[in-house]
C-alpha cells in the first residue's frame, strides 16, 4: 500500500529542509538566522519534533516565546537547528533558565524538568540522544515516502 503524505506541499518543504542539513548551515545562514534562546525540544503526540523557546531576529514573528515549525535537524554543540521553515542559531538551552529560577528560589541546582510549561498536544523531550533517534526516524520516513514505496 502506498501511503502519500496528507499534505504534499508540507512534506516537500520538510524534504527540502532535510536536504539543506546535509552540509550543515553556512556562516551566512547562521548570521541571518533568528536566535532561539532558552530552547527546549518538544514532540507532538504523532511524534513530530519542534523547538520551543524565546526568539529574537525572526523575519515574521515578534520577539518572544514561540514554537517552531517541525524540527528536521539539530546540532546543539555547534549551536544550530533546522526546521521545515528556516535555520535557527541556538543560544542557551532551557535548562539554563531552569537553573536561574532554581537559584532565585534558593536551590543549589534544578532537577531536570523542574519547570514545566504546558503546551497542549506536546511533551518536552530533554534527552538529546532520544531526539536524535526521533529525527533520524522522521528523516527515514520522509525519504521513504519520497521514493513512492511503502
């Protein structure tokens, strides 16, 4: 049985974004990218990963807390992420924000998940190795659907 994506335009956009990540972002890509601070990965109930965080320099959104379009790749060590729509330069992860809150409350350190933000339909995914597995599965699924097999 051939399973076609429900939204072919969106699937095409995701495939193009995946292809763009093969070489990683160029210096101009990152220089022009919005900056996402206090970012945290989340996953939908369907397994679609996104990033949530405080953005600055976005071409269409005002600065503040946002959710990105679907995440297709991330390299936290090199400070970048790619979504279906664009590159993001990654600043500090949400765990830094949690630590600031814990310190303001007189705690020595913040346990993982100390601050919970309710995003209906999404769950936080702080384990970056699990996120990498999820992204690899999404990539495989999109490439598989692109071949017309299934």
